[in-house]
């Protein structure tokens, strides 16, 4: 999610779309597709010029979206942002209220 001046945008990792859900402080009844065709978008931020910076996690890319036109431009490529993690078992304990403490 990213928000500024009463506007809110969200990304949909599965469909590759960025949606505007609030405009000028008013929730939209009909959400607006701002951009589509992105590769697993997440990590939205609003830049100083009002454009949206979008991390395309599985493409290892940072893109800029013009929220008025939907135009997408690549800012940086070849980033190590979609790297796989090492699988690890869940820690023992209850599923809620459990807190990890570093070993002493």
C-alpha cells in the first residue's frame, strides 16, 4: 500500500495490477486499475513527483508508475529482491501470543 494526500493505492501480487482504492479522501465504489502487467508487484511508495514506485519482486525490478496515465517505466533491474529463502521449521509454542527471545 501507498498513500499521500488522501489517495491510497494497493498492489495485487497475483494479478500484477495496482489499484487506486481511495481518491481525495473518499473510498472508491469502483476501484481504478492504475497499472497492469506487472510481475508480482509489492512494496509501493509514492515518490516526490507523485509517481508510484513499485517493486516487482519476482522480476527483480523497481518500476515507476504514472498514476494518471498508467505508464510504467523501469527504474532499476537485476536487484536481488525476489531471492528464495531457506525453509525452516516453525518454532515450537502456541500459534498466538508466542514471543521469541534471543538465547542468553
